[in-house]
C-alpha cells in the first residue's frame, strides 16, 4: 500500500485495482486495520506545507514615532493601551 503507484490512493481504491488485476490479498477493512496499526490511517495524499507567518510588530521608543490604523493590534505596556 506504500508503493509509488498506490501511495496517494485510499485503501478501497487499492483494493479495487488489485481485484481488477485478479489479485486478492485481504478485505478493505483489513487494509484499514493494517494502515491504522502502522499509524498511516490519516490523509494519504501529499499535503502542501506553508511557512508560518510572522506578525509585524511596531515598536516606538518616543511619542509620535509610529502610527498605525489598527490600534487594537499595536502592542502596549498593558492590555488595551
């Protein structure tokens, strides 16, 4: 079930393709049980990974040095300041 041909297919699709090739190894539920035992029962397709976004932080050392439209997102000494 981990070969390149079947790596991105669901166990039911693998079972059907093997049956079309006149090969019967086990039932679909047994395939799921084998994958679950190996910790591979989740999504089998390759998933895109995105890098974590960094939130820009505005820091002012003196008054009127930084202006922003979204005041709620600006970090202050206490909450809401």
